[in-house]
C-alpha cells in the first residue's frame, strides 16, 4: 500500500479547486473589457462634438445675454442640463448629441439683446433642421446673410422662420436658396426686407410653405415660382409687388393657400388659376386687378375663402360663384361690380360672410339669401338695390348689427318686420301705394292696427289727440 504524503494531498486539492473555479474566472475576465466599452459609449452619448459645441456658444453669446452660456450650460444637449429653446438628437453615424432646433426671441426661449445681429455661423451647425427668430432683431439693423466661404454645413435645414423682426433689412440673397436644398418652410415676414424675389427660389424643390408677407419687396412675381411643385402655402401679401400674376401659378397643383393681397398687382386674374384644384383660400384684395374672372373658377370645388375687396373689376357679379358649395367667406366689396346679385348665391349653404358693399349692384335682394342658415355677416350697403328686403324677423334678429343694407335709396323693409329688428337705415315699405311710410329711426314710428296694417300718425295730429284727452280729464 502506497502512502500519499500530506504535501502531495494539499497540492492535489489546490489543482481540483482551480479546475472547478476556472469557468467563473474565464467569464469574469472576458466580461471586464465589455463593461469598460459600454461606459465609454454612454459617456459619449451625453456629450457634443467639440467644434459644434464651440459654434453653438459663439451663436448664443452673439444673440443673447440671458446667461453666461458656457458656465451655465456646460453640456447644453444633455436633457437634464439644457435650456428651453434647444433640441438635440443622437447622431446616426456617431455617438454624439447634435443640435437640431433653436428658438429665439420670446420667453421662455432665449431673448435677444438690443445689439444682436443675425448669426450667419448658425448655418454651420451640421445637424440643424429648424431655426426660429421671433421679435429678435428690433434695434440694430442686420441682414439675412450666409457664409461667403464653403463652410456652410446645414444642408439638412428644413425650416427657417424669421417673424416680426423690424431691424431685418436688405435683400434676399440667392445663395440662401442654392445652399439650403432641403428647405421645406421659409418664413421671412413682418420685417423690412426689400428688393426683388430672386428667381433662384425655384431651386428649393422641397419647399412646402413660403411666406414673405409684410415686407418691402418690389418687382414682379418671378415666373420660376411655378417650379415649386410641392408648394402648399404661398403668402406674398403686404408688399409692393407690381405687374401681373404669372400664368405659371397654375402649375402649383398642391397649393391650398394663395395670398397676394395688398400689393400693386395689375391685369386680370390668370386663367390658369382654375387648375389649382386643391385651393381652399385665395386673397387678391387691395390690388389693381380688373376684367373678368376665370370661368373655370367654379371648378375650385374645395374653395372656402374668396377675398377680392378693393379692386377696380368693373364687371357684373359672376353667376358661377354660386357653384362653390364649400365657400364660407365671399368678399367682393368696393370693386365696381354691377348687375344683380345672382340667385345662385342662395345655393352657398356654408356661407358665413357675404360682403358686397360699395358697388353698383341693382335689382332686388334674392329671397334665398334669407335661407342661408350659417350666415352671420351680410353687408349689402352702398349699392343701388331696390324693392322689399326679403328677410323674416328670425333672420333679422339672428344677424342683428351684422346686417347692413343702408345706403340703398330704393330699398325698404316689410312693415310687419319693422318693430322686431335693429335699425337698418332704410324706410318702411307702404304696400298700399308703393310709397314709404317713413324712416324706422324717426321719432314717430308706424303703428300696428288690429288688421296688421300700419297707420302713420303725424305730429300735429298727436298734439290735438293729447290736448283733447287732457281737456276730457279736467
């Protein structure tokens, strides 16, 4: 029998323990590098690219003195340490956070200091998608400029919106369009931008909404606008644009809103406008349009607002407008329209507002207008209308002061309705001899008899009646 020494036994036990623990040691050793890698990635996801961070700080220091931006926000893209008005997203090709949206001008967003000017380096933020400046540039004159070198990186910019910036002056640089191919929304309104609309605007193939309203733009509407096939909203109102509206406007097949009001536009409304089958809103008021409206205007079945006040049209009211079944507002005031109010207007069942004042309309008011259940504003004043107003007391009460038929000398009101309505500024009809009884607003109003007729009692007659009644009492 062979005896095993105590030393050999201890060695054997040690080897067996090592063999039993080996799998656990292996897992521990292999897991350690993976844990270190994860920690590094998470740390990276909370930080910005250093050059992008530096550009962001430069922009904030140029625009706003609300904070000491570098000290107050050492990691501005981290959700727990960011400010209102900034949005960031994790990059798709790296593990950094990147600025995607910046808002300035009104609290709680960063406000702009009086000396702030437009920061052209904002276009160097490579992942920026949306920029908003509202009431930001109000003291120091500035222009909308882009970098002159090739450092422009914001090819991903989709929305550029500058509203209510009275110190924003100068013209629109064509480079703005050529360097921002992804732009979908461009709003440069309520500023003092001047000059012409650059033809290069046609390069914005993705543009959906264009608003250049309330500026000092001059010149023609460029024919190149017709190339913006994705355009849904076009607002060029309150400028000093001249010339006629180009026929290429009819190529904007997706257009839903067209506002060219308050300019110096001339000529007739282009025939091609009848092709805008998606149009819901059109405003051409306060211009110098004249001549006939396109007959095909009746094909715009989705049209809800047609506003054409204050144009020297000098034509008869088009009967075809009565085919626009979805029309809610029809404003054709002060435009020299003549002839009768078409009876087809009574078919506009969705109409809420009808403004035809200060024209040369003749004839009677269509009876069917009183059946428009949704109308709440009706102005037919200052025309040449005649006959009896065909509205019952329910209609008169519902509209109240929102009904104006004054300034039509040959228009009168049914005597039976003369006591339940507000002042309309017209005479009461005398059905017995087709003459007027008197003004509704006069001191002595017509009286109703038991038969429902109206008897006029003069002031001398009233005097003797009251005198006799007084003598009788005493």
